[in-house]
């Protein structure tokens, strides 16, 4: 065992000049990689040899050095990415990131602050970006918020706030079953985070009451009102309505004004899952305005910045109407965290630890702060608006082709379509379209993802990509037709 006098190679560089050269090389290589992204395939499958080179390596007990480790990254990792930084990546709902925010991530790691709380500038930066986004989302100055890893986390925290604020008993002390079972209401189109969260929070999956949607995939509000009344009559405890602005399947938005009226009448919490759709609030676009109408009446809003905020993973925000909604749900006393008369732990410092579940947190706020300050919310909004226009453009291209059809309306930034061929039944069409999707991906042409809408397999294009241009959608349609025809002939 080394004693204090044993010389030990430091973890910091021993030759700062050599490390500086390597670090500059990494930056240069990375900027070239980002600049040239469109020249590469959207996605390249990871070769078996690469997988086993990663998988089979035993624990590196003696290091190989910084330069060799970087070479391995260039050889084994960087050529086989997810693809979401490419202009023709539209799968699931992923953002693209920006070079500027990538540099902000580097700066964040250099300063490396702990964001649970204390008195330091990074904490004030997070507080400020929360204020900015609260204002952009139309919430009052008394709003509070916190940055978390993603939409799922922001939503589950929002649901715990709702439970704390609306259960008729002290949930923090008595738990989920201090009274009759709690019930939360959302549409059948709500993202799977809700079911998972009901389980995770100990409410049980049955706590989630699934409300049907109309032809526009928005929740049927009268049906929701009726379910609430039935549950009350059965002695259950309705506590929360979850509305979605931008559903994951079709981009539909619930009528938030109607949900806010219902929540007010029933004294329920209104939480909005705006994972990507809430960002439409920044856009000057009639469809964006329609999607977010009434959102400023919510008690809490969860949204990602790594989707339609175009920031690198991972980052999302939960905002509550009042800051105390968060502290009442999450604040915790411990002698080793208690504020002092002064110093770094002065009482009155901002504690994000009291506004969420994590104590140690990273400085995610820096990339939001630098992006908003450098580029401005108007430019972000203009890109979001352009993505909506692109969805209309793609929808128009599909509608013009006899061999293609739309499987859902295009209210925001999502397009669901399929190749069709006379004489094929649903199963055959589903199989054909699954194969078209796989070919589009495996040939490196584009990465849409797939879903099933009312029994029909759809090629699903979610546009949260600031690099896409009209010609990318022209290519997608051309290639979908070519592959579809080829597969039909085969
Ligand atoms: C509407 C909606 N809600 C929640 C989520 C979950 O967000 P995250 O993947 O950031 O956890 C998604 C993800 O696509 C989504 O589209």
C-alpha cells in the first residue's frame, strides 16, 4: 500500500503542453466532425468486431495513456453513433445538440460545481434559467423550477408535487395510502412515463385512469369529467389531471383550457407533459400557438431541453406555479446540510436539493444559460417554427403521392405515413412498412422510427432537428417510394 511518501503519478497531466496539444486536437477533430455531419450516413450499424472489441476488453488495470485512449474512441466509438446529430435523423423524439452547447458542456466539466445548493455563481445561473423559462412559458414570477435529466424525471417529480399538494392527508408522512386510493387522469396517448411513475411512486399502475381520445388524438374532456365523478362516487381520491402538449405518437395536444377549467372545478392539480411540445411556446407560428393555448394555466409543466431545445443530452426542466410547491414536496433537513451564519453554506442560499430528489447534481444550467444568452429565445423559436413548417411540407409531399398515405393529422412536428399497395391487407402492409423503415435506417438514408396507430404500422418522423432542410424530406419521400416499390417487386 503506498504511503504518503511513495511517488504517485498524478491524475492531472504531468506534461501540460503535451496534454494541451492533445486537447486542441480533440477540439479540432470534433468541430470537423460536426461541420461534416451531413456527408456521413445517418446511421451505421456497429460492426461485430467493434462490439466485441468493446465488450471483451478486461478491466484496464494499467492505463494506456490519454492519446491511446483517444485513438480508441476515434476507432471504436465515434464512427458508430446514434445518428441524432444528422440532418435526417427524426426517430423517437431526440434533439440534435449544437457545437456551442457542446463547448458549454466542456466548460461545465472544467468548473465542475456541485449543484445541490450552497452559495456559488453556478447555482444562481440555474435559478436564472428557471426564471427565464418560467417567463417564456407564461408562468408567474413566483414560479419555481429545477433542471433534471429528462422528461421522464421532470414528469415524475411533477406527479409527486401534485400528490403532495392535492392528497387530503400528509403524503410525506403517511405515504400513498393515508386515505382512499389516489387517481390520476390522462389520455390513452400519454407517454409511458405516467404508468411507470404511478408504479414508482407506490400509487400502483391502476391509479392511472386512461381517458379516450377523439379523432384528433386529443383527450375527450367530458369523458374525463365523467370518470372523475364516477371515481369520487366510488370513494376514490382523484388528485391530478395530466394534459399533454405534443403527444409522442402524433404530436396532438390536449385542450389545456378545458382541462384547466375541469381541474379548477374539481380542485385537482393540472400537470402538463410538454416534453417537446411546450417548446412550441417560443415559436411565432399559428400551429404552435394552438398547441400551447392555455398552458400558462397549468400548476406544473415538464419539458425537455434536449429535444426541441436542441441542447445535448441530458436536460429537462420542471416548473411549478409557486416555488413553495417544490420545497413543500422535497425539502429535507439534515445537520450536515443546515445553513450557517455566512460562508459558502450561508442560510438563504439556493438549495436545488430542496426542489427535487437528487443531492449531487451537475451544472446542466450552463449550456442553457450560454445558449439563451448567445443565440436568444427568438432564434430558438424560429427554428422550432421552421420544424413545424417542415412537418407541413412533408405532410404535403406524402399527400401528393398515390402510393403513400398519412395515418394521422399533422398538428405540430410529427408526421406518420405509410406506403400503400392495393390488394394488401393490414398485416401485409404493416410488414411491408416495417421493412421499408429498416431499409431506410440500415442503408444510412434516414432514421425515422415506427409506431402503430389504430392497428396500422406507421413510419414516424419527429422533427426536432435544426439541421434538416426541405431537400432532406424530398429524399425521404423519394427513397420510401423506391424501397417500397422494390420490396413489392421482390
Ligand atoms: C410526450 C413525451 N413525454 C415524455 C417523454 C419522456 O422524455 P425523456 O425521454 O426525456 O425521459 C417523451 C419522450 O419522447 C415524450 O415524447
